[in-house]
């Protein structure tokens, strides 16, 4: 996160149980080289003390809008001019409603209204509050005005409910702030992707898997990072080291990969499914199966479709899937584009010597609703860079039309 070195970040904290994570966010930003000033709403001080944040930021914490002493030193206008970016984490439903309607009754909302710096919000609230049409309308309005919403994530909440509304973890928020300062075709975007094979356990020592090495997916992750994206790579077992500055989440089975994507998809602007996910799994025997019988039968069950999970969200990320084919490549790829409701499908012949699975080269046919392109055999990293620049172009075309 070199982009944060010497950057001046205002961290806003509003009143909510996730306010304590603001301390971790301040620490992460400072560690990455940023200068940090903290502004809290009065409600936030009920959840975490200004003293804690003062100790972590090394600066006085600002709470009151009309504090004469603070105003002369670092008031809301001074702070606004000082900031390279403002990140509010957690952002409560109430705070988002205020921002959407231009209310400025406290220091933090006044500062956000007066600021021309990039504004990022990490919503955190009960899932029913997040799903309420009022909050959804406010979120949409804020997005349309260029505010970047980070999450929320799905999962267990302090109130005991399970669903969307959890604040993203501080490392993910800090990475998103860092991305605001990078340049490139995917600057400021979060790209979530899968790569590598999955392993479906038969017993504690055996599994069903496939020939994917992860090379193609890792090359795509590297190219996306180079283009300025924050990249979260959910990877099945491979021998590869993660590309620099890519956040890797290692999983084993299709079910684990599905859960890892489900937990992070809310952060994503773009999703790419490059993993060779098992289509079928089986229940693992608790102990090593003994070779007593001359024959044995494994009962297989369909796995959950990860790309389908992503593609049916609303709003959803720009969704791209790879398709590995051994015959009728175009026909099958077209079928997947429509059946999986994709924005783009990247088809590759597999089974040809020197291309596809576990080789350094590949040849790709990329299709989208009203177009397509063929790329002849080349190194995976070169193809990955071509692919990322095409995805960036189509992503931006979709978001400006
Ligand atoms: O890893 P390498 O050795 O470099 O090889 C690269 C590759 C051949 C593995 C890669 O380029 C590739 O083609 N990946 C997709 C392989 C695949 O599983 O294709 P598919 O046609 O079976 O699946 C289509 C899409 O659905 C894929 O995006 C897949 O990730 C996704 N899928 C499949 C099953 C499932 N349960 N969930 C999914 O999301």
C-alpha cells in the first residue's frame, strides 16, 4: 500500500457497534505511511473513547462542530482542505441518510459536505436497516454522486442476525483507500476473482481435483493489480506465490471457495471466475477407506455455482467467467454467456499440447453480448494484460452508458 505514504486521510467514525474497528483502521493507515486525523460523531464517543483514537493517530480527535478552540486550530474547513481522502467507517444508516440529503448538523457531516476529496463510506448496520428501501435509495444516490461505498459484507451481526450489514474489515478498507491514489485503468476498483483447482475430499488422504495450476488466474490477478485495482484472489491449492500486493484467500474445496466469494462479493466492482471449480463433490469418509472390496462406488453431488451466486446479485459486479472447452468452443461459450448471465466469457480450448491447463501459454476467445475477439497462442501474462484492459474498457463503457 505504498500509495498511502504521506497521504492525509480523515477517518470519520459514527455511532455503531463497529466503531471499535475504527481504531484498527487508524492503525493500518498509519502503518502504511498515511497521516491520519480522526473525526467522531458525538454518538461514536459512546462506543469508543476519543482518547484511544488520539493515542493511535497521534493527533487530537475532533468531535464538536462549534468548538471555538478547535475551530481556530483545525476546524471543518481547515480539515477539509487538509484531507486527500475522507473515509467514514463505520457509516451508520442515519449518517448515510444525512449525507444523501445534504444535512450538516455535526462536524463529520459538515466536513463531508464541504469536502472535494474522494469520500469513501463503509456502511455498518443491522441487515433489515441496510435492506430498507430508504437506505438502499440513499446508497444509490450517494453512489451516483461519486461516493464510494465499501461493502457492507454478509455475515453474523452484533444484534444476532445474519445477513448484509457487517462493516468490511479494516485491512480491506485501508486497501480501498490506498487504491484511491493509484493510477491505471482499474484505479479505485476492487476486483474479486477465483483461480486454481478445488479439491473434494474422498477421505482424509484422497481427493478429486483437476489439472489447473492456477497460472492463468494468477496472471490475471497480477495484471489487474498492475492496472490499479485492489485485487482479492480466492485461490484453490497451487504451488504459486501470490502476486505482489494481491490479497490472497486460500481455500480447498468448492464449498469453501463459494463461502469465501460470498463473504467478499459485496466489495467487488468486477468479478472474474478463473478457477476450475469441481462440478461435483462427495461426502468425505471420516477415516482412510480400506481396499476390501473389488469395486467401490462414489456418490457425487453437484456443487454450488459460484459464478451464478455473483451474477444474480443486484446490483452485481461486472461478471466474467472462464470456460474450459474440449469441443464446440464457441457454441458452449455462447451458451455459458447467456445461461450464467455473464458480462463476458473467456473461452479456452483445453487438452491441446502446450496450451490451457498447467502450461505457460494459452489461446483465448473472449465473447460479450454484442461482440468478441480471438487471441492466438501467447504467454499467460501477456494474455492476462490484454484481458484486463478489455475488461476495464467494457466495464467503463457499461458504467458511463
Ligand atoms: O490454472 P491453469 O493451469 O493456468 O489453467 C487455466 C484454466 C484452464 C483452469 C482456466 O483458464 C479456465 O479455463 N478456468 C475455468 C475452468 C472451468 O472450470 O470451466 P467451466 O467451463 O467448467 O466453468 C465455467 C465457469 O463456471 C468458470 O468460471 C468456473 O470458475 C465457474 N464455476 C464452475 C463450477 C462451479 N461450481 N462454480 C463456478 O463458479
